[in-house]
């Protein structure tokens, strides 16, 4: 038996509101973490000048190494289609 449309509207609206709430909370957490990282970097830069520049260089190297390793792992998987290797 089919339910009237009015029964579906309330649960869908509630679900959308919950998703929106989670998105706002996620954005707020991201902003809080960004402020924390900035405060840590600023403090460390005061104690050890050049800290942030060195950190970013190391981060860039680590990211490049991670991407290289991921690319090697992808190409080594024979089950993946050729266009995704």
C-alpha cells in the first residue's frame, strides 16, 4: 500500500536538517583546527624562527612521497582496469 506524500515530507525534512547540522559542525571543527594550527605555528615561529617554513618544506616532501607511493600501489594492482592504473 502506498503512503501519502505528507508522511514522507517530515522524515525527509528532518534528514535534510540533520545533514545540514552535520555540515555546519564539520565546518566549525575545521575552522577550530585551522586556528589551533595557526596558533601553534605562530608560537613555534616565535621560539624557533623559520619553523613554519621548514615545516611546510617537510610537509611538501612528505606529500610528494605519499603520492608517489600511492601511484606505485595503484599501478601494481592488476585487477584495476588499465585506464585507472
